[in-house]
């Protein structure tokens, strides 16, 4: 259900997915399945892992005096993520327009969606071996209008919100459901069809 969302508070968001190298430097481990390139996004992290990473990164950056005591890293709300992912455009399916190809994202192409016009079908041909897909290094595709990379495809991205329903009315600074069974992920992944991006 489409609805109008207004955000009244500014926020910062990373211009790329957290890399395995960045995660390793802060957490001391790398849970990813697709290792070998520290510039690939970290994957196989739970919502709690992502939140703990934010907490530890905040502590590290405050100790180094790169951020103030009032600043902190956190997961974006779903509304913040959506705003950032759109890159300043509205009324389009994707930040670059209404169609998608493998030139724009690491995902699984299928003719089942008319807006998936990729000339190659299935997994991204550059990021699949023996019929098995894998992640691509961050920043490998064109950034959106806000300079953010990989907001579509590659790996699912955690948000702060519980999965729930906003309804159809206009909302200001939504925080999602107050409880639930699942946290919201956005953006799709290297194995997701265009309909899931």
C-alpha cells in the first residue's frame, strides 16, 4: 500500500554496505560465507549482530574522537532506508527508472517481471560460478542520486523496525510496529528476483 511518509529529522547513512573488512576490524570475526575479498559486503549477520556492530563502532569512534558523545551509529528505520534508497527520486520503481538489468544490480533476472529487461537471465553472470551466485564487491554498480551504492540487490539490509503494517494514511517519522516476530530487511540480494528488490 502506497502512502505518504514525512521525515523531519536528518540522518547520515553509509555510502556502501558494511564490508567484510570493516566488520572484521570492529568485531574481530567475519561470519560471511563468501570470503576472500574484504571489499565484499558482510553477510550471514543477524539483526542483533548488526546492532552490536553499530554499538562497537560507536565506542571505537568515540574513543578515537572521530564522533562526539552525542553521536552514535545505528540501523536506519525502514522509512529512512527507503528515503536513502530512492536517491532523491519518486514515482519510479528503482532509483534509476522503471526497468532493471544486470548492468544496475547483482540479482537474479527472470522474464516473469516485464520490468526486468536484462539480456542475461538467472544469476548475475559475473557473480556466479557453477550455477551458484555470490556477492559482488561494494560499489561495483552506479550509485544513486545520493551517492549510495548497492541499495538494490547484493545483500539484504537490516533496518531497525519490526515487520508490520503502516496502513494507507500519511505518517510522520514512522518507527514501525512496537513488537513483532521479524525485523524488516530491504533491498533484495544476489539471489532475489527483481520482484523482491
